[in-house]
């Protein structure tokens, strides 16, 4: 396993499974098979499924947050486009939806800690947009951060479910090319 720890390999395999089939369908046995180890080795790194799920969301949230920090917010339109591109990249990756969209869809059936961390992911995104809007109040007129995040997540779900990316494109175009007020 070159350059990647066993823990990261397990998280990668688990993320792929959750993004494609959902948290409830992910098993230690399947993750172990994907990595080429025994399920006891998965339990060594993550004693419970909840531990694995929580680590998965924390890692995803941290990676996404780092990408948000790299966006230059000097130009409103460019920054908003780069934000939307992060969601588009999540959809393109393995033809699946954002990890937190998958977990959010299962929120009533997942552990409280995972649900809480998933909520933090969405809140980080909403707050990033709100900060962008505060920096550019005249350009953000009529925009709502929660509406944008909800629209992108919903469009991602529709595009993934139907296999038709035009749903995502329509929503992202509406966000990026809205009529001036």
C-alpha cells in the first residue's frame, strides 16, 4: 500500500460504499474485502460502525473545508463558481453523490454522532456562503446560502438517481447566472 495508510484505505473504501449504496448497506466485511484485509483489521482501526462513520464524515468535512479555504473570495462570481464546482466534483467522482448528502438522506437511521457531524458539514458550507455574501452585499442580493446548499445537494441527488447530469447543470446555472436584481 504505497503512500496510503491502512486507515485511509479503509476510509476510502467505506466512503465509496456509502456514496454508492448508503450507510446502512455498508458492512465491515464488504469494506475489508474492498481493501483486501480481514474484517477484524477494520475493527482494529474502527471498533464500531459508528466510529467508522464518524471518522468518515470528519475526514470528508475537513477535506471540503480545506478546499473552501483555498477559494479566493476577492471576486464574487469566481468564488461562487468555485463553490459550485466543489459540488460538481463530488458528483463527478465515481458518479455518486456527496458523502454528506448520502448520510443526510439516511439521517433518521444513522447514529446521533454521525448525524451531528453531517449537520456540521452543511453548516460549514452555509456559513462559508454567508461570509461570501457579507463580503459582496450588492452582488449577493436575493441569494440565500441555505437555498443554494439545499439546491445543489438536491440536484446532485436527482442527477445521481436518474443518471442525468442536466438536473445539476440547470440548478448550478440558475445559481451562477441568475438575473440581476
